[in-house]
C-alpha cells in the first residue's frame, strides 16, 4: 500500500511540527492495517524566510518519528514555496486478508475511538494565543502519537471496518464507513471524549476553525441529531482533526479483547462511542 500527506505548520516548534506531520502521514498505513516500511520526505519551504537550521529541525522531527515507526527514511524531494509544507510519501505492507477498509461494517458492530477529539479547536486557540503552554504541549503530544494500534488489531483479524479521523472530522469519516458498508451508526455523544475541558469553552467562545464549521454543515445532510445534542457538541463531532485517532468497528464478541489489544499497543484511549445498525434514512444518528 502507498499513501502520501503533507500540510502547513500547526505548531511553532519546527521539530514538533516535523513529528506531527510525519505521524499524520504514517497514519493512513496504520488505518488500513499495514506496517510502514519506507518513507520519503515531501518538503516545500521559503528559504528566504526559514533558516537552514529551522528546516533541518523539521526534517529531524520527521526522521525521528519515522525511526520510531521502525520505518526506513529513503530520501525525498524539496522545492521552494512561499508557505512551508511538510509530510511523507509512505509505502507499507499488509496481509491482504487482514486489510482494514471502510466497507466491512455490520449491524451490531461496536465503534471504538483511539484518540479524543478537539485538536482543530485547540490549534485555533493556540494560533490566537489563548491556550496555555500546558494545553499546547498536551495537544501536540497527542498529534505526534503514532496510530500503531491499528495494525496490531488488524494482524489478529479483529477489525471489521475502520478509518482514521482527520480533516473531515469524526462525523465525516464515519459517514464514509457507513455508506460503503450499507449501515447506520448510532453515536452516544456523551461517550465521545474531548482532549481537554477547554475545548468546549473555546467552542462556546467562537474559536472554531472554518474547516470544522464546513464539516458540520455537510454533516447535517447525513446526520440526525437528537434535540438535546447541543451545537457545541455537534461542532466537536465535526471538528477537523490533525493526526487524529482510529475509528474501528469490531464484532460484539471481540469487543473486550480488541480493547485490551489496542491498549497494549499504545492506544491513547479506547472509547466505545456507539454501534452500527441496519441502514436507516441517515448514515449517522447522534443522541
């Protein structure tokens, strides 16, 4: 399997940006149940504005994250660009009988989430100078975490369907899984964790990225929200994530073992947020 991804800086620290961008690029392979084996740098930088030391720190952060994934960094390509961009092209290996796809969900499957939501909201607060240093460090640490638990669970054949949660938010990525699988997801919004209590505060104050608001507009076309689900909670569920967690559908009989395997392989959290049911009028129902 092959994938690539890159984006502009989400934090000021160049080394940490390199780590987050690399983790995000590697995530697609893990989300499909694979093991990254080689990666190549994708770098676009304004050399008249960024020093060589800063550029090297970005590359070092990425290289260290690739090494953590036990993957080989095999070079890459650099171009001049007015805005800095960094990411990876990644090649991975997967057992064709153990691939995680978004097409295999069945009614009765339980949905597990491996990272809390809210990185888009917090990143906006960071850019506005509203987040504490502690909160910035907490969010940055999560964004730099590898999604290795995905391949661990796929190896033992316990994942019916899955995806990672990134730019389209939880609702967007979940809707793709539901449509491709021919099912409806019923989500308990109270079971979906936010990375920090400050997330809801920032949403209430209006510190919401434009991408997350657009995600919610689109989500309302395929989602039914219960009357008691607040607008703030709806935004959280649609928040565009950077290097988000995995969303995995597992059989009821495998639920406990799957949670143990995910925890044992470094999952940030293993939140049971809902179930899949027979296909209904809307792809997602949120209570």
